[in-house]
């Protein structure tokens, strides 16, 4: 692989970051279709309209190419990131919204595809491709809709930041709400009632002790600007579900804690759950491992993706599915989101090697 491929991946990542895609993905899909003009794509509507623009998946699928590389093109909103669509280079890293999740991965894939085509002008790209939308929303309409047109696909490599670990499993989660209500008091006599926020914190501690794992607080609300003890506290939280663990057992334990609590105005609401998934494995895993070893010169780590991904939808069709990408998951969705030059280089090499093995 030539050193200038890293420079190409850097420039491609910068261009992709400059295209906002946290709501409307039309612009980035149009860019990808034009950028990869040596590949014939089709647009698959997903049934969602943003800014008067129907959202769609960009797909290139062939029964002769049962190995698919898939990634979502949408990002989370800027949140607290300043100038999120102006890429910043610092310490051999590119910062910007989507740099890790997943525009740096898309950029690496573009460079690998383009390089393969330049070196093999008479050959077709040997993989099916899908750029899906709506992954960062609870609906995940893109991957759900994609299920309708992938009957000929056997293996799907889902690009996500995994630190370079090939993930053949995905962590489950159980999401719940707690609503606590008390009798308000003038704040100068707060000791004559219970504070709903304090009750909520006690419940969290008891749940963590009972389940022997931490609780992730997604959202918590309480208090007001008036000099009085607030009447209510609201919590949205989740816990991880491990392998062979049933949602019903977790739900029962939380309910027992709430039900045994002396305060009688606590509402426990089950919101959502995703089971722990062990993806199907087969010859696709050997292809990815071989491509990795050739690119990095070491054996890959096989592990668990700690977050929900589109792979969960593909697993429903019993497809061989993996989640992979060199980039930092913990920094994604934050103002620190970035991808390093080294990670870009490794991604390009792995993707290029996959194409070379399959040609």
C-alpha cells in the first residue's frame, strides 16, 4: 500500500465531516453516489422525510457478491462539539462530528474501493455495498428496510468504531424509567419530607447492588427554581444484559426493589430491551481475519460490541454478521470525537485486503 493512500483517507474524512448528516442524509448520499461513480447504486426509500427530502439507503447489491460491507451515514447532532463540521487536525488525529462514527471508516472504504478499481480496471468491485440511514435514531429505519432486499447476501461486515476488534457478539441492554413523587414542603423545612431525587439515587444504588453491575443514567430530572422541595423526580436508565441473561429476570429484580420500598408513589416503567446477540459465524470470519492479519501483521482480537448496531437487524435474517472498525467508540458522540491517521491507514489496508481476497 502506498503512503499517499493515508493522505487520501485524511482528505476524504475531512470532506465527509464537512457534510452535516445528523438529520437529513440526502447530501451525503448524493456525495457518495457521485464519488463512487464507478459503482452502480440504487436508492432504497426508507419511508422518512426530512426537510422535504425523502431519506433513502444507497445500495449496490448483487447475488454474485454475497459479501456485503455496510455502514450508516448519519451521525448524532453536534451536542457540545464546537464547529462540528469544520475538521481539525491535531496530534495526527482528525476531529469533527462523525470522524469515528462513521465518516473516517467511510473515507477509508472509499479509498480502498478506488484503489482496488485503479489496480483492477477490468474487474468489478467484488462486494455488495450499503450506506444506510437512521441508525442513530431509535427507529433504525435504514437497516430495517434493507432486510427486504438482501436475500442473496450471506455475510455483512458492519463498520463501527470497535478499536479494531472484530466483534462477533453484541451486548444487550435493558432500559427503564423511574418516576418518584413526594409531598412538597417549604424548603426551609425540607427534613419533614423526602426529596424525590434522593430517593431516586438510593434506588439506583440498590439496583446496582442487586444486579451486581452499574446503572447508566441516560436522563435524570428533578428540582425547580422555587424555594420548595420538588414534587417529582424522573429517571431514564439502562443496564447491560450479558450472554444467556433474560430481560424478565432483570425486570423482576428491579421491580422487587421498587415494590419493597416504603415510599408508595414510585412508578417503574419498562421501556425497551435488546437481547445479547451471538452472531452467526462462517467463512466470512476467516476472510476478515485473513485481511486483518495481512494488514496489521498480527492476529485480530475477537470480542463483543458494547453498543447496539444495525447488525442486530441483520442477525434477524440469520446472516453471518460482524462489527468492525479502527476508531475510538468511547470518544464517539462527544466533543472529543476523532480518528487517528494510524487508524485510517489500518482501515484502508483491511478493507483493501478484503477486496483482494474476494476478487
